[in-house]
């Protein structure tokens, strides 16, 4: 259940946060990720927040989840992810800059030209 994943992503226990992202990645990999726009918006927000997590393993897994997620979400949410990653690259926080750079590279390198969000991602990156 995606609502329980959102709750686990906000848990105090790093293991719950890690497993929630891992479960999301499994859903994305096997094609069982189907979500409404409101819940999708919350999921994107939580995942972007986890890029700033105090635990390195949680941050790393959140970065790995970005590419498959941007391939299945609506364009406006893919644009939100890319815009936030671009904004984070100029952060004073070195860890956030590094993880955002990796995330941006991962998203761009894994989006196929046939992806529904490819055009949106390119348009978001172009003025930068």
C-alpha cells in the first residue's frame, strides 16, 4: 500500500525509511506502481526530502529511485524533481550538492527518448 510507504518514509527509524524506498523501487521494477496524482505528488515530495536524510544509505537509495520514478510519473512531477535537483546543486550543503548532482545525472542518463517525461526534463534543464 502506497500510503503505508509514505508513512514509513517519514519514520524515525532509518531502517523503515530504507525499506520503504526499497519497496517503492520493487514496485517500479515490476510494474505494479499505479498511483493517483495527489498521492504521486506526496511520494515525490517525500523522496526528495529523503535526499537530505541524515543516513547515507537512505540518501543513496533515494537517488537510485529517482530514475525509474521519473519514467512513470506525470510530467509536472518529473519537472519538479529535475528543478529541485538543479536548485540543490547550488546549496551550501556539500552532501546535498553531491547527492543532487548524482541524482540529476542518473535521471538524465536513464530517461529514454520515448519516455513520456523526456521532453519535460529537457525543457526544464535547457535554461540552466
